[in-house]
């Protein structure tokens, strides 16, 4: 172990130079064929495009009123007795302000109108 640590930088350089000579796919297949446990380190984009991620609906598409068709992460928790969740796009700024203030604080429509006119809250869309 002492020699490994003493020569770590040199070993890392040698191995890195060799691995750069071919694709990640090549090295994964090469190591797997020899029974060596291996997995690629994916970029976020690669991870989100993974076949299993897509199959499990971990990335979902939805229609957003401003940006149009968009992708977002789905629910990673999957239970056999629980149906898939319907996803909606993130709300626009102030979209639910009125309903939240009415439900949680009991503010009436007249008070909401006053808060909007004074630009204390943003209008619902």
C-alpha cells in the first residue's frame, strides 16, 4: 500500500492516458467481458437520457403555458399499489397567491384586490 500511495500520481496519469484512448462504452464492455465490476460516470444529460430512467418515468414531459413543452424530473418513488402521478408544470409567479391567501389567511376578494392595487402581491394569472 505504501508504494501505491507513493506512486499514485504516476499510476493515475498512466491509467488516465490509456483510458482516454477509447470511449466509455468500449471500456465498460471490455471490463464487463472480463468480470470486472464497472459503471460509467454519467453527466447529468447522460443520466437523464438513460433508458431505465426514461422507462421508469423519472423524466416527464408537460406543457407549460409560457415555455411550451418542457421536461422535468418525475417522482423517483415507485410503489406497485400507487398509480403514476399526473404532473403539472411549475406555477407562474403569483399564480396561486390569491387562493393561498384566501384559504390560509381568510383574506376576502376585496382585500386581495387592495393588495394587488398597492402592488403588495402579484396578480393571479
